C-alpha cells in the first residue's frame, strides 16, 4: 500500500512554517517527499544544549500513516534510548501503540522530551549508557556533553523553500506517487505469481491424491472377492458346529474347507 503522499507533503510544509519546539528544517532542499531531514537543537537544560542533531525521516517502504516513519539520528548521541545506529526506542514507534492520527510533529516532540528525560522503564537500548545514568547521573551528563561537543557541535543552517522549491515539491510529489504506485504494482505482481504457484501446487497435490485413491480402489476391488469368500467360509464353518450329527458336521466341513483356502486361482 502506498503512503499518503498528500499528508506527507502537508506535514513537511508544517515543519517549514510551524516546526515543533527545538526543531527546524534540514540543511538541504527536499528532493524526495519520502525521505527528508529535520534538525533538532539540543534543548535547554539538558546535557545536549548547544548541539545540533540532524535527524533522518524515512517513509520509504513504510505504510504511513498506518505505521510510523523511520526516524534516525545522523550523529552519535550519548543517550540510554538511542542505539549505535541512531535509532531511538519509544512506545510510540511500536505498531501496537501507533495511531494513524499521530503526526511527524508529535513524534519530534516526543523525541525532544526524551532528550530532556530518558525513559528507562524497559525501554533503554544502550545498556552501557543506561548503567551510567542509573549509577552516576553527573558522569552521564558529562559524557553526554562531551559527545555533543565532539559529534554535534557544528552549526547547521536550515534551508527554507523558495517558489522554485515549491514547484519542485510538486514534481517531487508526482515522482513519489509514481514510485509508490510502481512499488504497489510490483507487490501485486509478486502476489499474483505466488498465488498462481500455490494454486498449481494444490492442483498437483489433488491429482496425486486422486491417482492414489484410484489405485487404492482398484486394489480393494481386486481383493474383495477373496475376502468375501473367506468370510463366507468362516461363517459356514462356525455354523456347521451347530449341526446335530457328527457325520453331517464332518461332511459339511469337508465341503466348506476348500472355500477357506481360496486364492483366486482356478483349479483344474
């Protein structure tokens, strides 16, 4: 399913016009609606104050807004909830907690709040940083400041769009919609191929089952006369015991005995 291109475009414009606190547009013009950048300025009162953190927002292969975009820090951040790949763990990023009404604006506000106050209740992904945070908060803040100045102190100037950028955004939207439509068509093509393959396998299984069933019926039909005669002979032998005279029982048994040894072959 293709992402909602119109909604992504509106959310990008909101970042340009009314960004969340401590957030602003990225340094480069947006050339792909499904992949853009936001800069987070380290919030005051946190060990990240003074730092500039470019964040990658990726909608590619994401069924947005039914699932959240992938948001990744592009510089190293010393934080319990941010791993070595720059990914932050938040409940809001989990599919079961995500709601289609949520926006990128809300996601960025959550990220800024977690920079202020890490979430440690079963959510840290960086165990080493988490251990330092829980055992020595002052050392944690010193390390976070050191990493901020080492990796995120370079100033970043935001790029705000011009009229030409707006026209390019229109082209970007059309290109993104076409790419998403092509991806959806490719997914349907693979789905159809898989469905045809499964149908062929089912037909082959049914044919094999039918052949086995026919062979089983033929074998049962060939054995049925023999089984029937043996059952009749066994019944008659049991019945002969009830005859009143021994001579009669002996003659009857001698007459029935050949039936019980019947093999299906004629004897001449």
